[in-house]
C-alpha cells in the first residue's frame, strides 16, 4: 500500500478508531470499577458468569446470524421497509426467548459449573441480566442499518453510554452492596447503548418501526446464510462452558478480565478495519471484483499488523508488571490477571487475522467455510484445554492454547481464501509481519539485557 493510500485509509478510519478508543478506554474504566467494587469475592464470579449468559444465549440464537448475514443483506437491499421487517423479525424471535431464558436462569447457571450458594447467586443475578438478550438484538439491527449506509461512527461510540452507566452502578453498589441495583444497573447500561443507536438512526432519517407482520425480512436468505454460523457459535459457547467448568474457584473473574484486556488492542484496530471494509467488500463481491477484495484484505491485515505485532510483544513482557501496578492496590487477583494476559499475548495477531478473514468469506456470501473453520478452532481449543495438566497453572495454560487454536485457524483460512480468490497478497503481508516481529524481538531483547 502506498503512503497516500495508507493515509487515506487512516483518515477514513479515524472517526471510527477514535470512537472505538473512547469506548474501550471507558470499558477499561468499567472493568477497574467493577473489580474495585466487587473484589475477589463469590459475588464477583457470580456476577461475571451471570453477565456473560445474555451474550451467550443471544449469540447462540441470533448474534452469529446477524453478524454473518444482515450487513450483506442490507447492503444489497437498502430499503427502509426491509430494515423495518428485519427489526420486527428480531423482536418477535427474541422477546419470547428472553422470557424463557429468565424462567430458566437456574439451569443456565448450572451449566457454568457452579453448585449450591454460588449457583443460586448466579441465577438470581441472571434473572435481571437476561433481558439484555432482546436489547442486544435490537441494537445489532440498528448498528447494522447505520453501517450498511456508511454511518460507522455512532455504533463505535454507543458502548460509551453503556460503560458510563455501569461505572455509576458499580460505584453505587460499593456504597450500598445492593445486588438488585447491580443487576438492574448493568441491564440499564445496555438499554442506554440501544437508546444512542435509536436516536442516531432516527436523526439519519431511518424511522424504523416494528411491524406486526415481519414477512419479507429475508428469513430464507438469513437462514441460508446463517445456518452454518450457528454451528460455529455453538462451538464457541461449548468452549466458554468448558473453560468455566475447568477454572478453579475464584479464577473465573481474573481470567475473564485478562481475556477482555487481551482483546483491547484488537478492538481498537481490527474492529475498525472490519466494520469499514465489510460493506465495501460485499459490494465488490456483488460486482465480482476479486482484485478489490484482495486489496482490502491485504490492507486490513497490514494495518492491523502495524499495531498488533508490537502490542503482543508489549503484553508478553509488561502485562504482569502493568496489571500489578493498575489492579494491585485494590484487587487480590492482579498477579493472576497479568500472568494470564501475558499468556494470551501470542494469540493477538492470529486472532485478529482470523476474524478479518472470516469477514471476507461473509462478504463473498459464504458462511459455511468460516463456520467450519470457527468450529474447528473451538474444538481444537477445547481438546487442548482438556489435555493440559490441570494444576495451579491451569488458567495460564488455557490462555496459551487459545493462541495455538487461532494460529491454526488463521493459517487454514488464508490457504482457503488463496484458493478462492487466486491470491491474498500473502508475501507482502508476511514480509511486513516478519519485519515487525523481528524489530519487536530486538527491542524486547535489548530491554531484557538492560534490566
């Protein structure tokens, strides 16, 4: 990519990158506040597990389908009527599902390996957190409508509202220790994020109203595109359940915190690239312009590599010290967060590459291949997780096998895309990443020697 092309890409992505950066920074502040408010207590693990349940149920039922099918469909069918019918379909599907999930909060909590008081506490919190399922679905449709029409900024900024509400909730919980306030405030944060998207959609002229009859929303196209995606999403949820059941008591929250921090550099860079490129690659695929798709893929992989390769080296070297500095004064699990985060570091680049290449398949209208790839990665991670020694270093080993799984997935996805597209500009991508890895290694070596 020329300097001029790179500067244009950076300018186009700057508003999205800024919104993502603010969202992730406030998300980091949210994580700090929750850890400070809850501490290393049974409530912390119960809250972390209960708050993950709405995401798991939503992704299993509809989230994967929306990610793989909705933006391409909206790009090809940009009418407001189609968007309204799609929104109606989501509401009619998720509203009864949300009610069922709330009624089944106890069994859902038991899947995560808790029993006795811990399971009861997780279930009690989940009953007030599971309504997020419907809110996530409506928000996803509104964000997809804005993205399909080239309005990428607001979906990147909307999570800031969520984070600020949850930060305020955690502060109030610290003073009151009211679990109901904690659960309701967390759900209110998702509602605030949805409200931002709804206001933005209306301001942009999209007066989306649910219809009593959602027919015409492209159900067959969504099912055809997303049917395979459900397999991959189910495999991811199996990985989550296995990890939750394997981790020793008190380790789930530090492990989950490390996983969130691990994705921070990816979210700042790769998510911006993916969001901006998916509609454009979809249009190129519709026009059978394979060279344009290859150029966008190469650009995304190289731009993300410029940040993520050095970032992985920084996390590998400094994560324990940084987490001790940031979390140590108020959280007993700071050392575990830092060690697990360092173990996650080698997975950063292959994880981002795998996510980017999956979106290329989506743009091409192929959901079967990325679904099979994702399922393979999840099964590999599960198999390795069950095979590693289950001793005191288990959280670190579980983070390490993530890198093995996504490295294998990225290599397989690259080979399949090369067969599909004819080329993926692999030499230039590998040359850049190798140079960055060498420079990062030399800098790390100099640091180690200096210390």
